[in-house]
C-alpha cells in the first residue's frame, strides 16, 4: 500500500475519532462504534494489508504500549480521596459483577469445547465495564450522585481488575501447574516486586520533576521514564504493566502525600490533558485495528459473542441486587443494570492472549470485538429508552415478555 494512502487513512481515522467524540457528547452514541466500523471497512477492502507481515510485527508492540498507557493514564486520574468515599460499594459491585461475568463466560466457552483456563481468561477480559464509555454517559444521566459515583468507581476499578486478573491467568497458564501455593507465591512475588518498583520509581520521578520543573516542562520525559519502569520491571522478571499502574498512582496523587512544609510536584492539568490526547490517539487507532480483525467469515464466533453479551446483561441485575439493593431509586437501578459496555481493556487483553500464544487465542479477537460492539450498541439503545420511560429494567421486561407470550398461548389454546 502506498505511503500517501496510509497517511490519508490515518488522517481520516483521527478526524472520525474527533467527530465521534462530538457525536458522543451530543447523543450518547459512543465514538467506539464509528472507529470499529472504519476498521471493518478497511478490513473488507484491504484484507491483504491487515494480514501482512508489517502489521503482524507492529501489533505486539502497539498492544503492549496500549496496555501500559491505559493503566498509567487511568491511574494518574484516579483520585484516592474521591475513590475512598464510594470505594466500598463500588468495589463490592466490581468484584461481584466480575466474578459472575467471568464465571458465566468460562462456563459458556466450556460448553463449546474450551478448557477452563482459556475460558476464564476470556471471562477476565470481558468481566468489567469500560470507563471510557461509562464515565461520559454517566455524567449526562439524571441519577443520584451516589449512584453515579458507584458506576464511575466500578468502571475505573474494573479496568484494572480485568487486566490484573487476565495477567494472573496468563501467568498460571505459562507456569503450567495447578499447585496453588507455588502459583500464588510466583504471582504475588512478581506483583509485589512490580508494585514496589512502580512506587519507588514514582517517588524518584516526583523528586526529579520537583527539580526539573524549575527549568523546563517536558511531558514526554514522563512517558520515557514510564517505559524505563516497564522495561526494568520486565527485565527482573516481574510484571511491567502492574509497575506502570503503581507509577501512575504515585504520580497522580503525590501532592496528597506531602507535609505542609514541603513543596511536592503535582501533575499539572496541562500534562493530564496531553496524556488524554495521547490516549485518544492510541484509542482511535486501536479500535480501528480491532475492526480490521473482525472475521465475518466465521459467524459462529460472532454468535458466541452475541450469546455472551446477552448473558452478561441478564446477569447484571443480580449483581446490582446483591450489592446496591433497593437503596437506589428505580430509574437509578435500571441505569446501573445497563451500564456494562466493554471497551479498550478487553480489546488489549484479547491481543495480549494472542501475543502470549494462549490456547484458542486466535478466536479471542473476533469474540471480544463482537462483545464490545454489541454491548456498546445495546447499552446505548437501552439508555435511550430508559430516559424516555420505555424500558423498565431487564427483570420487568422479561416478566412482561414471558407473561404476554403465555397469555397469547393460552388464548390460542382456548380458541382451539
């Protein structure tokens, strides 16, 4: 493919990503849908390019950087004080929903002949809700502040939980052992070292930035140091992604750890804006790349994705009932039931499974992309109808449907 064609496609992707964000802001229709549709179109018309060696070689690097940067950018925006206020409910909902979702997906995949661990890995990838989709929608919904806080915290924590759980399962698969003590010792050891490196690295970088900001500001040097943290952590045999998470948390909340007499570096708003723009760039191209991977020749996998999506939406009310209960108002509860669209973390983890050559990983992309697309569309449609009072929740809708069907069947039998 000619260079000018690639440049033109890149420009179109950026413009569509920008327009998608404007449409999202006005209509609640996520930009992810348009980006993935662009990728699907590119895949249909430039199929040879999507399967070329160049893209195959670049994909693992791009996937790894996307994973690292998602964790970092999410962590620097995670206000520890804010999280603490609604942490208990948000954490409860995150854990319960994740356990139900991951377990259900594992069972579904075992019914289709998969082994337990690959099924759990797929479940871990799809076990959360996308903060990139949930947070902007929640800001526009007319719900109680407490409900909005719980949903925001859940989406923020679930990205991390999905990534940490998926990495843990990959490590278990690679260790090829079911000895629980040795598995836990190996994983906890690697994670502890990673957290320590990330936290110490964050403290060191905050100290360096205290000195450097007197002379110059360079947001790119932080990204460079982030890559140093990742590389060093991987070199010593620990988990680089977790280290980057700890680094981001330290950097984003350093100003809260200072004493009154100290001057501690606080990440400026301009830096967060810059990192958000970089996330936009990564997100735009990654979702297009995902669309390119969509394999319509295997509708079997797309149907599995549809089944998983429906099961996740049917299970969600149980998670809400067990954690939130009836304390939220009826409309708040309905919104909380439908706010489980999948997103970038799931997409990255699907590529990570392929990169690590996990069993059935060649099917992950199509299934995950299907669930992302279908869950976002379904959540968007249900939000639209809920706002207008047409959708009364999953349970009531099912009850009304079954009752109407049964009533119709009885009438038909009586007529006979």
